[in-house]
C-alpha cells in the first residue's frame, strides 16, 4: 500500500470482478445497437479500458475532458470542457463512462450538453458513486460501487494529478491534501 493511503476501500480483484459484471450487463442491454462509449478523461480511462474489454458487442469509443475540480478536493460547480468529442453523436446510443459521481454537477451538465446534440439514447456508467454528496439529481444506470464521503484515489482517480496509477481504490490521508 502507498504511504499516502490511509486504507484500501476496493482492492484490485474486487474491482475487476465488478467491471466484468458491468460489461456483461451493458452487453445485454445494448445487444443489437450501435454503442458509442464516451470516456470522461482523465479519471475514467483505466476503468473504461477494462470495461470495454468486458463488453462483447461492437462499439465505438470517444473521449471528452471536462473539469470542475482543478487541484481542489471538491467540485467547484463550474464545468469547463477541455477536450470535446471528435465525431458527431447525433442519433447514436451513448454510454458515458465516469470514474466517480460526487456532487453530480459535472455529470448533470455533461448529460444536458450531449442530449442537446440529438443523441438517440444516453446512459451513464460510473465506477464509483458518493450518494451522500449528490447535489444534482442524476440517473446513473450502471454503478460499480457506492463509497463513503472520503477522498478516494487510485485506479484513475487523482489528487493533483497523482495516484492515478494505483491498482486499487484507496482513501487518501488527510495530511496530504489539507
């Protein structure tokens, strides 16, 4: 375990088992459809890479980068699009892949933006959800794990761009970010 981690919440084996289950659910739900999976960078990239390997239907991938945190530990509520999608999404079945839904503000903004572009359908798959923190009501169709209101890092999630490479989800020691 990394020296800055207080405890491991979800280990690598448990992560991979749940991701396999999510991939099976998504495969079943999108059978016969043209799925476009959108990864919200940077946090969801490891999750999406493992997830799509467990989806056994034809799909396309695209990437979008948005920010509402900067180097802070809580969302500012102000969403900036840093990288937009490369292709048109009009009349497509979209699945947004997120690392964590905390306040729901960023995801709510992103969903409204994408819906306005004329998508056929839009669903969300998030590795983590903090139900206690939801400010904006968002529907998450596929949730990997619900986590307590603690600052989590690892498996793509970061603090100031660090800890993304940890193979587990861990709670960051408070002295690191306070």
